[in-house]
C-alpha cells in the first residue's frame, strides 16, 4: 500500500504539472493578446507596448511560462489585469460559496441515490422500480441549467418561496439566510446528480443481489437484511466508490455552471467575467484551482477504494 501511495502521489504531481502546461499553452493559442484587456480601441503603439510589458506578453513564451510556473509553485496565482487585485484571495472568497454548494448538493444526492438506486434494483420487476429507473434516465438527459430555470419559475416567480438568485452581502454571517439563498441551486444540482448516481447504485445492487455469496448466505439461514449488510455492502460499494470520485468532480464543475444561472458570487461568475474581460490571470487561476480539485478528488477516491477492497491492496502488493 505504501508503494502504491508513493506511485499514486507521483502520478498526481505529474498530472498537475501537465495540466499547467496544457492550460498555459491553450490560453496562449487563443486569438488576441492578454494586454488587450488594458487597452482602448484607439490605443497608440506606445500604449500597446507599455501594456504588453505590464502583463509580460512581450516576452518569449518559455519565459512567460517559467515566470508563471514559478509563481504557481509559491502559490502566487498572480494579479488581475483588470482590478489589480490578487487572484488567490479572490478565489478563496469565491470558494466560500462554491464549496458549500458542491458539498451540500453532493451529500443530498448521495443519500437520495442510495435509496432510489437500491429500491430500483430490489423492486426491478415492479412498476415503481421500472418507473424509478426511467426517471433516472430522464434526469441524466436534462441539462442542469434547464432544471434551475424551471425551479426559479415555479418556486421563485409563482410561489415566491425562495429567491431567484443572489447571495447575502455579509456571506455566511447569517447561515440561515445564506442557506435560504442556496436552496434552489442545491435542489437543482441534487436532482441532476441523484439521477446520475442512482443508475450506478442500481447496477451495483443488481450485481450483488444476483451474486453467489448472497444466495449462499440466504441458503444458510441468514435474513436478507443481514446478508446484504455483512456481505453485500462492501462488495457493492467498491464500484460505486470509483464513480463517486468522478461524480463529486462533476458536481464541483456543475456547481460553477449553476452559479451563473442563480447569479451566485462563486467561481462560476468570476470565470465568466474573466473570460468576457480577457483577464488571463483570473482565468488561469480559476482553471488551475478547478483542475487541482478534480485531481485531488480522484486521488482520494482511489485510496478509499483500496482501503475498502482488500483484493486491490493484494494486487498492488504483488505487482
């Protein structure tokens, strides 16, 4: 296990470095110059040269990357071209909205998907088991932003139960007010994620229900609940855990999209504003933090999967 941890950690570092290289190159391939964010339409050549020198775009690409990579190693995400504010503190402030939105939505979706997926598998031959499966398939096909717009129309415009968007100016000083503002975004993400996760839970449960060890346990006199708890839970959780990492990363990225629908001051609105203003420093910082979060989630999911399944630890030890 120790050898695997070292190998997996090295792979994480290499993946992050490659992501930084790809991110830097792709942004530089876009048309236009980063200095355009500081210039007016009728800028003179002297003003253009001064702006390019200010943002460093007059330097060769390898020098730009070296300087940027050095800043990233020291956790310096740079300074916004537009506001002249440090990118790092601004991202941390925005994460105070994005992270709670992601974790609350994912937690609710996980609980609901375990219930829905198990019932859909256990009662697969009944009409409501088939209905749950059909609803999960439909939920996967529905875009998250469309669900958000529909919820706003029903619960904000018609029923006036929740605000249609925005977030308290004092952030989490009043947790109840903040949670009230996040209600519709959380419900939006939860619906979409529950539909996706429940399909995997249903598939894993069907495999467990049809397995030999469950039949043998029942033949030896174990009640269904005891057989599922002692033998089915661990075996069924292994494939689901690997999916949970992907779904959590998807929830994080989906939260950034949903934030734009509900005008939340999270990473989503910051990213859209940075793209509109061609603020490369903010764009690079947000995408780098998002990429790092996705890689960390995948790393943790792999470790948890091997802790749950001893067969994976044995295969790692043998290799």
